C-alpha cells in the first residue's frame, strides 16, 4: 500500500509513471537512517501521548527486526513499495499492527527523507574525511622517503625551475587539507534537524524538537519548517565539495600518468593498479588513474545537473527533489573509490630519482642568475632582459647554461661574476628557496612536520609522537 493511496482510492497508477515515481532503488541505502529516525520519532510520540510505552517498545522491536531483514536481504525492496519509507512502514504494520500505523502521526515524507539524507551525509562525509587523512599520510611518507629527489617543475607544461619531488607531494597534502576543511564546513551547515517540520508548516503535535535533535545527534532543529523541507543547498554544497576534491585527484592522476611514461620515467606504478592490453603483449596501462580522471569529469556533470534540477523550483517540496540522491550517492561512491586508488598509488609509487634529476634542463636555473643580479643592485627588469639574452646566446651556440664560461656571462652583464657561476647548480638553486612554503629541503621539512602534527591530532602517526 502506498502512503498516499487513500486520496486516489483504488486507482491504478500508470506503470511507466510508477517506474519513474519509485525511488526505492536509490533511497534503500538510507534504510539504517530510516530505522534510527523512526525510533527517535517513536520516542517523541510517546512523550506526547500518541504512543503508549508498550506500543513504543513493540514498534522499536519491529523496526530493529526490519533493519536486520533489509541488511540480510530477507526483506525484498521492490518497485511497488515506492520508497524506503513505504517499505519500512508497510512491514512495520505487518509486524506490530495498528501501533505501526501511528508512527506517521505529525510528520511527512517531506521532513523524513531530508532527515534521513542529512544523517547519512554526516556519516558519509566523516568517512571521506578519514580517507583524505590516509591519502595525505601516504603522500607524507613518500615525501619523507625521498627528501632530496630533484625534478623539473613545470608551468604551461614547460620546464620552469628545479623543485623537490617532496614539494610536489606536499602540494597535494596542502590541497587535500582544504578539501577536508570544506567537508567539515559542509557538515556543519547541514547539521540542522528537519524532522518535525511536517509537509511544510510544522507539526501540529507538541513535539520537543530540541530533544529530538539531541536524540539524533543534530546540533539544533531547523529554524524554519518551509525551508527545512524545500532546501537542497546542502546537497549542492556537498556535491560541489566532492567535485572539487575529485578534480584535485584528477590533476595528480594526470601528472603521474605522464611521469610514468617511457619518455619521462620519473615514477613507476604498481602492477596492481594497471591493466594490460588486449592486443599488445608489452603494454601496461595506468587505467586506475585514468578512471580517477573520468570520475572527476562525471562529477562536474552531476553538479551541473543538480543545479539545473533545483533552478526555478518554488518553495515547498516538489517531486523534482527526489532526483537529488542518485547523483549525490554516485559522487560519494566515486570519491571514496578515487581516494582509495590515490592512496594505494602513493603508497606503492616507485620514484626514480636519477631519472628525475637527469630530466632537468639546465636553463631552468636562469631565474637564479636574474635573482643574483637583483642582489647586486640591478633592477629586475634589466636583470630579466640580460639573462634572457644570455639564454638565447647559449641556445644558438648549443651550449647548456651550466657550462657557459664567465666571459659568456659577462657579455650580457658585468655583474654576472664568479659567484654567478656557482649558482648554476640545481641543488644550490633549490636550497636557496627556503622561505615558508618554498621548495628547499628545510622548507619542505617544515611543511611535513606541520602536516604530521595535523594528522597526529586526528589519530594518525601516533607511533611517531616522540619523534618528528
């Protein structure tokens, strides 16, 4: 029996409409939250006298049985049940009779579904935040394992300046920290209890919504019942946060895919994260990271789709809002999956330090010469032009910058002295960038220590508490 069937009597719903209308295939994953919310509501109804204590105990026992039946697959969830709320209520009435029918008093599916979803999201986002932590930890351990691995840094996909590979890894850690902060912020904003809002105008029963919020571990009840049932900005925010996170993983995946090619050879991937070719026997393909990139693209479309769905809806519940969960759940699943892949990739990554170093173009040290001229009092505009002319001269002669003679340097600026020649060493160039956030080994060590402290407060790296 549908929860709304009394109004239409025995009218048979059109089969294709029934298929479109049913959400049981998607919202069945909310069954644990549905049970928990129903139990809390049963207590609230008991406190108002709608349910007797004996009825409440029977209802709670029945709900726990339903939870076990769904978890084990003993209770089939089929399209004729429409949604998880209908499935649970119908089964509850079968188990406990009229007391099960009392549970609907004072509420609507409108406030029930939002409560279920918010409760689910609070837990799901906490799990994803924990996965962010372990991914950060894997990056930190790789940075510590290769503290002086030197590689080209790129802008516009062209070599720019020498940097440490550990600096690249800590850039990922920094970005993931912002992603984690967004997860926490989104959780804080959705932490308002909708239950008790009814269909839109609030419940007519004297429900203590503050006590109900405490029982379900929400920070407070939603302030406005109409906003509570029609608001989906928390869905948009969570979806956007997850899409940003997935796009970060996609960028890292692209770098690792490129750097693991034969042409680069900077890193090697674990075979457990690769596949072979169905045709070419020699191939090892980085399919896991390619799928991370693809999930990021899918996430972008899902956010756009949610925005389009919600645009222009009037206040109050509309059936359009039922379409929020499929893309949101897919985003959650993709984020869990991709964080797991990236963590495993980082943990097992082979770092070819000599190949990284040999890939450095000596001209990436040109900025160090310009900085040297500035320290000698030359305006940077002039220093930039002088070193650019020097680079052009060396390129035309086919002479790498680091083997240029003092006379070559001084043709373009007399301030380029013997000291300038000593600057043409990538290790020295990296070491000079020791300011906060720089790529020098000492600066990267500071970044690692700060990140370790953050993760230690979250329960990771406890074994190293007395060390770094």
